């Protein structure tokens, strides 16, 4: 499923199999698009109603996602003007981009330690995983 507007086409994918609520799926994907630069500051987003229609979900779901993202400073809504991607300071943008990666690494290291792996074994697993994923992406790093 994708959301479209005249200004931005946003390829949001909702999954009924995902344990995350739909509004969180929308939030997460929009946040990722903003942090990656795919949705630069000033990009006009679909209306709450338009997004709900495009994603075949309720207006309450899309409104919740937009409200949460606005509360975090990722988007801003102006009456009569719609919703746009907010200007985010470079330092804050960098912090938001690194936090989920650090969190995933933290959990991976804890899982490795719980499984009884040494630090060297965890590093080896990380290197192998990084190499495998780099090869899958055609060498992009």
C-alpha cells in the first residue's frame, strides 16, 4: 500500500502480521524516510484523511501517527496549509539516525553474551553479518 499526494509519493507498507500497531508502522516508516533524506524538509505530506484513504486504515490511525511525529518535531501542521516535513538540526538528525542502530547493537551484544559467546566471537559474527549484508546490497556501505 502506498500514500500519494501531488507533492510527495510515500511508499508506506502496512502489515497486518506486524505486531506493531498500524500507527507505529506509519510513524516508523515516515521517520525513516525523513532521517534518510528521502523526505527533505518542506516536503508536503498527504492530509490525514488522504493518507488514511490511501493506506485503507482509519483517520484516527493516521492522525495519531502525525500527532506523535509532530510532537517529536519531525513534521509540522499548519491550519489551511497542510503538513510538511520539519527542518531538523543536523546534530539532532544524526542522533536520531544513530539511536536505533546503537540499540540494535546493544541488544545483539546482550543476546550474544546470554548465549555464552566471547567478545571475539561476537565481533566475528558481526563482521560476517556485515560482510554478508554488504554483498547483498552490491557493495554499498
